[in-house]
C-alpha cells in the first residue's frame, strides 16, 4: 500500500506501469493490468495482453471465471471493442484464443480422468486405453503428479 488515510487504504497498483507486469506469473496481477497506467493508445493491446496472460496462467476453467473482471476493469468502449475482438480472434500458431481455451480444457479433463482412474487402482496400461494415451505417457503423467498436466499439453502425447 502506498498511502493510508484514517479509515481507508488505497492500493498502489493504479500508479504502476502495466507494461512492467506483462510477464507476471501472478493471475491477480494479470486481472489488474487494465487498472494500471498505460499509454493512451495502448489500452486495447494491454487488455488483450491481460486476457492472454491470464489464460496462459490459469487455464480454461478459471479463465472463463475471471475474464469478465478484466473486461470490466478495462472499461472497453464500443469503438475499442471491435479492435479488441479483432486482436483476440487473430490466429496464434494457427489457433484462435477460443480454440486454445477449449483445447486446454480437454487436457485438464483428461488429466483429471487419469488421476481419478489411478485412485481406482487401475493399471497404467488400462488408463492408457481409456484415455487414448500411450502407456508411457500415462506413467510419466502419474509420476509427475500435479505437473502432469504440462506433460499432457506437450506434443506427441496421444496415440496416432
């Protein structure tokens, strides 16, 4: 906190430069990027960076939950909405942001399925058959615990 009044403390993030926090690994910071200072012509780009940064940090489920906060904090006007929509629908690596969100959601579901089947004492080979993964990949995911989701998102995880 930068300053305090007798009954009110105000946050100092509104005085910070948004561009200094684009690479933050804190989801709350990504949500608050639109409330920070930015150059007059950078509002839409900063909002888009906040949205994509949050998505990369928290995944599809939490992104859809907190997306509205970014949108509200940014106070996007009608003329800016078209530009933001254009930026968000540009393809990155051949995929729209919405497609990446859906794909991440599928990986999260698959990861949860693997972990649940393990709790039912299923063998990695049987889990592999149920999830369409290779037995080796299932073993890697199980051995990685909470970091197994990142292994699933990597290339060549599924059977061909």
